[in-house]
């Protein structure tokens, strides 16, 4: 197994794990972590892409690396913002979950009321 | 394809393209630097400047009949990054530069800087974020590089999400967090798609990609991922979970910007993707999927709007529905009717931007004056504040697609294209959507103009009512857009640009 | 004549624009609180440009006009001019009649805005020359009228308004898609109504477009079973509003059929279908109308019946490629504009009069009522004569005669109900009585003036055979009415709006559960896991769709 394939598989595994976390877990903090897992997976894919970019005639394509660095900055900012909001939510309500639907009423399940 | 080398050579006046991004970005920095008391002044002073740039860009494009190009730092793509503005970019820029100051003027009351010189958090954040949204939107409308657009997209989310929770109430915090998380989730899909495209072609420049792109698995996977990610940010049904609470709980001026402009940013990129990056590929089935989701959005969003008990939630669900109309242009993207479909989609984006901004501002005035926005409690309110309800009603006219309104023009064009293409199902959905819109507006407007005037906590300020009314009138005036306007929209649209003018 | 024709070419185009603009100018002034009542006093003058344009077009020659900046174009031809003249007269009279209502009403401002918008639309439909202009003025004549109907704000008015609005919006939607099909079927891309209708017989969307046009305009003219809104609306609206709605506004549907049916192309299938629908409606309206007690409701059912006759005439014209059907039907409709509006004003006047003034008023009302049945020497007789050519002497002619008999019976029923109706306690202002008398007079005179323009022969109208042809169906109708009365009105009481009761019940039974189902669906889809899975599914579906369409 070449290192590129390995990196690809690891990237895919990270994305898959992260996807599961983001979709299934109601805790915002865990969602933020899962989000970062997906991000790492995607950055790994970019890494492989950089090797493949050699086909364009460069010994190693620098552009994806620039993108990964930018992406990490963006992901960091996103995580910071999300954590700040989660903290604020916890301070205000004493809990932090995305499950309840603030501001909208749940429908009556079963028969119609009107 | 006749652009040839010109795609990478900066056109005359191309350097103008950097300004709509730089100016609000500079405004953000200045606002931080000079402190909260100056943020409002900086934001309001720069907005007319921004409008001037937008109009200048539009007129340059109109005069040359070609997209404007600017190559940053002189490094040509694929290594460098290009800014490009076509007809669609220009009208979106102008629209943004009109709605932003409207929201700003309206918000002066809510986010006024205290006279005693103390610095408060909410005004500083509001005025700074407003400029940040404008910078991000400009970058989205002008960017020519898919990764660059990813950054713009994230900037837009970072600026938009905190606007939702400016007043710090718990439900607004939850709404903002949901919005942020789902948008971030979508952005990762987009980023993964970008990585795949770069892996396949070694470039992310839109024009370069569109020349090399072939129908192959990596491309389709990338297109699916990128589109889905953008749909999450556009809140196309069934990915709308974040939109109603976020738009309904944000301050009115923020709601107007979020509903009118911010969702159009990611929509703009979907159009870029399918019309500028992938136009050469067969796209009938993906287009039909998008339009089917759009149809579901129209029907479900309108039906849900009918069931809401609060005015702002009703308007937010109406946004869910109106976003659906935007996606009916995709299955009609190829064929002799494609120019009509494109114009219809763009017209829908513009008219909804103005109409929805007007409606959210009106709803804000209603909520402030009555102290609530329960629809059941609106009886007679239209008599107490007629101008506000006129703005609400004119905005509604456009949503229903009754003439004269931009919404009518959009519906007419989209319907004509769908009939000509033999895809009448979209036309039927549009009719049903118009009827349901009539229903939910009737729920609001019929009682509002009947019965006794309610006691107002405070009458709305005339200047703020006029801002809402001006936006609603803009939505109406779009109905009278001359044929040259539609020709302008086609500037820079690949492939079908030659088919119909 | 040539002087009029020259004047038509000279002033016509400007007058067409002025016809639409005048009510809107008054409206703009109304919005200023200081000038409001002065402007409202001027509202009877707002239809004058339209009237002048109509006179020029009838006496001179057809003409066109446009507003290039707004991309609106206008054309006044003979059918349009005949209807425009009648509609303008009704709007003038009704505006004078309504003037007493402007002040003191709690809803005066709202009523005035709806009134003037409806007026602009009502006059505009007869002069609109392209699809978009027509659709705009058609919406104007339809949608703002909601507030004329729901003016009283009681439960009945709200229900009537809601039902009216539902029918109106569905009709608008149906017409929109029909218009889109018309535009798509015109290869040159023209939006001119004549061009798109000329291209219709060869259009790939011909049948769909015709079906939708008939459905959409059929809702406006209340063809059974789409008739339910009309009795509710006219009974709920204040008297002057009912007069303009039943007289002028409903003719938007008639001019729509006249303009958009390709009368020059023989389409027997569609023509006969429309004719049958029209005849069914003509008798259905009478049958239900005879069971009603409220004079305004009875008049509404008479409108349903009369609109059915017009639809039948146009249907037969379409079947037989009869170009004259357009102006004949327009003439018939114009008579109905004047008479029906005058009848509604009669209801208001009769309710306000007591004692000695009441009997002469009732006599005038009786003459108006019988005009609809075709009483000789009235406009109604001329109207029946005008459409005789299209109806012919065969089955259609016999059915039309039977319909005249039925109408006579219905109008006698109306008269009895009117005579028995109570005084409403309001004093009859001289203004109201004069405007009503003027309109009644106009409804007798104007058809005689316009009859030659549609190729009618006045001598023929006075011939003995013609008079007899008009009288015998009326005698049968009178006998029928007398019989019903003598039996003590044995007919079952059917609620006003008849079939709409079932339509409302069906709506109430289906809409809330459907809405609740959407709400539950929305709740599930907005849960995080569901939305996340949706996102993943959409991404994969789009990618798969791409592979598939390779």
C-alpha cells in the first residue's frame, strides 16, 4: 500500500467518522469535534491532491498546501465561533443541545386538532 | 467560447473589481480600530461609495458587452487568482448595495450608538458584521476561483450567524448555533468537492475548469458534494432546519439582510457551478433533482407559512418557499429557452431580495409598534400604520407573482421556459405556490385592514416606514425592467449566451 | 362621421392612456389626507376619458395607443368600445351614488382605494392590447374588489370576500398559465393579443390553452359550477359596489372570452362545449335564483344566467367561425352592464323610499327587470336581436327563447321580492335617486344609440314579427312566475351560493389535515439527524444523477 493510498483511506475514514458524529450526536461540542474530524479528512485529501498535482509538471504542487493552511485557519475560526456560541448558550440556559426547536412550536402528533 | 486569452488578461477598468471587496473590509478594520462609536458612521458612509462602485462596474460591463476581469497581483490563473464580473454579478452587486443601506438606515434606531459616548457591544457588532457581510458577498459575486469562493462563503457565514443572536436571548443563541453548525457542515461538503476538482484538473479557476471539464466520476462527485453543501447554506427544503428560527428571531434589519441577500450568496455559487463551471456537461437529471427539491420547497414552505402564528415566522417560511423558485431554472438550463429560464431565475433572486427585505422591515416595525407579532392580534393594525402595511402588501404582491411586480416577471419567464421545454410540471408548481402565497398574505392583510385600530405602544417612525416602502417599490419596479436589462444579464453567460441574444 | 374618425386618430391614443390613468390620478390624490374629500368628489369624473374614447371609437374608427416606457399597449376596437362606453357610464353613475358613502363610513379610505383601483382595472380591460397589460388590468379589476365585497366586516361579508378572493386567485393562476401558453405559441415572440390569438389554432398548446382560458374567464363570469362566489359577493357588497361589480367588473371575463377565443377559426368541439356550458349556466342561474328571497341574491343569479347566454353566443361563434359574434356578444353584454347596474341601484333606492315615492321607483325597476327578459322597445330586446344571428333558428335559437322565458320569470320573482322588501331606514338622498334615474334612462337609451354600430337595423327592431318574437317567451315566463307565486313559492330553499357550500366544506375538510401533515413532516425533517442525512442523500443523488446522464 502506497503512502498516498494510506492517506486517502485515513482521510476517508476521518470524514466518515466525522459525518457520523455530526449527524448523530446532539451535543454541540461533540458536533464541533466531529466537524474538525471531517475537516482533517478533507485536508488529507488535499495532501494527496498535492502529490497528484505533480502531473502538471511541478515537482510538488504548492497550491493545495496553501489551501490546507487557509482551510485550517478557517476551520479554527469556525470552531472558535461555534464554541463561543455554545458557551453562551450554556450560560443562558444551563444546557447546550441542538435538539429542541427554539421559537417554533412542535406539531400535535397524531390527529389534527382543528 | 470566444473569450480566448482575454479570460486571463485584466480588462480596462478591471481593477475596479477589487474595490467592492476592499472597501467594506477596510470598513470592518476601521470599525474595530476606532471603536464602537465610529462603526455606525463608517458603515453608513461607505455604503453610498459601495453603491457607486457597483454602478460603475455595471456600466463598464454594459458598455463593453464583456465580463470585467482583474488578475490579482498580475499572477494569471492557475497560479494566481482572478476576479470576474459578468452581468449577473453586477446586478447582484447593485442589489446588495441598495439593500444594505436600507437595512442600515432602518437599523439606526435599534443599533444607535449612545450619545454619551459609551461603547456598547450590540451596535459595534451589528455595524461591523453588516460591513463584513457586504465584503463577503462582494467576494462571492466577483470571485473567479472556487477555493477563494469557499473562503468567501465561510466569511459570509461567520458574519451572518452572530447577527442572529445580537440580543442574546436563549432562543436566538440556539438558532444562531444551529445555523452556524449546519452551514459549517455544508461548507465541508463544498470543500471536499473543491479538493476533488483540484485533484482532477489542477486548477480551480472557473474559466479554466469549464474548458477542461469532462463528464467523469470525480467531477460528478465533486458537483454533488459542492451543490449539496451550498444547498445547506441556501436552506433549500429539506435542508431548511436552521432558517425559520434564525430569520424569525434575528433583529428585523438583520433578518432583511439574511433573507434578502445572504441566502442568495450561496445560491449565486450554485448558479456559477452549474452555468459557468459545468455548462458543457449533460445536466438534465441533476437539474431535475434540484427543481424537484425546489418544488417541494415551494409547496411545503408555503403550506407551512399558512400555518404559522407569528408574522416573522410566516415570512421566514415564505423565504423557504421563495428559495424553491430559484431552483426551477436548473432543468431549463439547456435549450433555446435557457436564456429565459436564466433571466427568470435571476429576476426571482432580485425581486425576492427586495420584497423580502421590505417585508421583514415592515414586520419589525409592526412588532415594535404593537409589542408582538402574533398574526391573530393584527386586527386593525393596518389602519394604525398604513404605510408599513402598504410595504408589507407590495412585497407580498411580488411573492404572489401578481403584476406589476418583479415576482410576476420572474414567474412569467420561468413558466414560459418550462412550457416551451415541455416541463409543465414546474409551471403547475409555480401556480400552486402563488395561490398558497395569496392564502398566507390574506391571513395577514385581511384582518389588518379591518376592525378597530389597536393601541400602539409607539407609532412607527415615518423614515423607517419609508425605507421599507422604498424596498417594496423596488420589487414592484422590477416588473418594468426593459429588454436591455435581460440582455445585460446574459453578458458572460457561457454557451447559451449566443442562442438568444 | 369622418370628423369623428379624424378626432379618433388625433385624440384616441391619448384618451386610452388617460382612461387608465384618470382613476389612478384620483387615487393618488386620495392618499393625501388634506385633499381626500375633494378628490373623492371628483371620482365621478374619472371615467370620462374612457367614455370619450369609447364614443370616438364607436362613432369614428378603432385606434391604438401605447406607453412604451411601461411596455403597455392599448387598442380600442368596436367590441371593446361598446363595453367601455357602458362600463364608463355605470362607473360615473355609481360613483355619484356612492358619494354619500365616502364621508362618515368607518372604512371610507379603504373603500375609496379599492373603488378607484377596481375602476382603473375595469376600464382598462377593454382597452388592453397585449398579454401583460391585459393581465395587469385584469388583476386590478379582480383583486382590490375584495375590499368592496368585504366592506361590512360582518361574518357574511368576510365569508363572501374570502370565497371571492379564492375564486379570483385561482382564476388568475389559471389565466397566467394560459397566457404563458399563448405567448409560447406565437413564434415571433409577440405579446400582442391579436398576434397570439391568431397563432393559437396552429399552436402545439392550443387545446390546453383554450381549456384554461375558458376555465379562467368562466370563473370570472361565474359559469356553473364555478358560480358560487357571485351570489355571496353581490349580496355582501354595498349597493354601489354591487352595481359596478355586477355591471362593469364581471365583463372583464366577457371581454376576455371575446379577445382570446380565436373566433375566426372554426373550432366546433371547443365552441359547442362552451355553448353548452353557457346554456346550462343560463338555466341553472334561473332555477336557483327562483328559490332565493334576497333581491340582491336574485340579481346575482340573474347575472349567472345572463353570463351563460353570452358564453353560449361566443361558443356558437367559435364553433361557426362567426366573426360578428364578438361585437354581438359585446352588445348583449353592454346592455347587461347598464341594466344590471341600474337594477342594483334600484334595490338601494327602493329600500330607502317609503310612501309615495316608492311606487314610481318600483315601476322603473320593473321596466329595467323586464328589459333583461327582452321586453320590446328596451335595450334588452335589441340585445336579443343582436345575438339572434349567431344563435340561429335551430336548437340554439329555441334554447335562447326558453332562456328568455326563464329570465322573465326570474325577473318577475325579483320584482315581487323587491316590492316586498323592507325599508332600511336610510333616507334616499336626491343625489342617489338622480344618479339611479340617470343610469336607468341611459340603460334604455344607449343601446338604441349603439345598435347601428353593430350592424343592427332599428326598423327591424320595431317590426311586428320581431316584437312578437320577443313577447311570447315573456308571456310564458310571466305565466311561470305567476304559477309559482300562486302556489305560494313552493320551491325548496337553497342557500345562497348553492354549490359553493359544498366546495367550502370540501376545502375545510381537506386543508387543515393537509396543513397538519405538512407540519409534522416539517418537524421531522428539521431534526438534526434527518437534515444531516438529507444533505448526504442529496449530495449522493446529484452525483449519481450525473453518472446516469452520461
